C-alpha cells in the first residue's frame, strides 16, 4: 500500500475483512459472517435481523456502541470485537498512531 496517500487509515480499513478472514478462517459473506463497522450498520442489522437465520458470527468495530437490544439480538451469534492491532505498524510508520 502506498504511504503517500492522504489518509492511510481509511485505505487500510478496506482490508479489515481480509484480516478477519485470515485470522479466523472464515469468509465475510454477509450471510453467515458479518462485519459491522459503524453504529448505523448495527442499527441496519438490528432492523433486518430476521433475515439472518444462519448467522454464525458478527465482527464488530470497537468504535461501535451496541444498544442493549442489539446485544441481546446479536448474542445468538458469536460476537468478536475487531482489534486495533491489525495495521498498528503501518499506522505508526506514517504517524497516524503511536
């Protein structure tokens, strides 16, 4: 990844799903395995939860604050918090992290 782009952190976010898939041996497919990166995505998932009958795991950004209802709903699947350290070295290298 080029380090001279304006916002390295945004560019790296596009690769979070790949890192999750590699670490957990799953495929983020929007059906069995989901990734939630924002509160809006969590709200949308809550509103359409009945469409996800075969869900096995939800990978959630640490910046997402789930409501009590969402915790109960999503609790039927494995919930994993996405760690900060996937791109720690790269972020430090360009001065976007300590």
